[in-house]
C-alpha cells in the first residue's frame, strides 16, 4: 500500500495527504478525453487545543480543479471534517490547500 500512497503524494497538491485521506478514484469518459475524480475526506486531526472536541460529521463536498494529469482534467472532491466543542459550536481545522475563491487547488491558483 505504501507505493500507492507515494504515487498519490506525487500527484496531489503538496501536503494534501497530511490533511486528507484519499477515499476513492473515479475516471469519467468525457468526449475524447477523461476526467479524473479524486475523493478526499479530511482526516481525524483535531484542531489545536481541541481535546474537548467530538466528531460531528463532514461538510458538504466541495469540488476543485487541480493540475491536469497526462492531459486529463482532475477534479478534487473534498469533504472537511466538523467538530463540536463543549458549547455545541462547530469547529474546523485551518487548512490552506484549497483556494476557495478560484475553486482551484492553491498550487494551481498560484500558477
């Protein structure tokens, strides 16, 4: 399994697998080309000083473009983890791997 993780680390934005687990890969035929769909769920790292936090599911999936792989469009389907604090408020980790305003990975937006 280590070789698959290494391959995923080479293809995904830098440090993406530090924060997210790759759950599924799906390839969709789109005309003469293909679209690669990568499904990622945020892992169970609690936000800083979050000892009192308990899991509260995931956000709705957000879809972002990333660099093409061998000329094929790549879409990242990302679900962020939510946590509940002692007061019942939702808390999420700080993660800057996705550029929300552009709907692209930060690396692609910087390019």
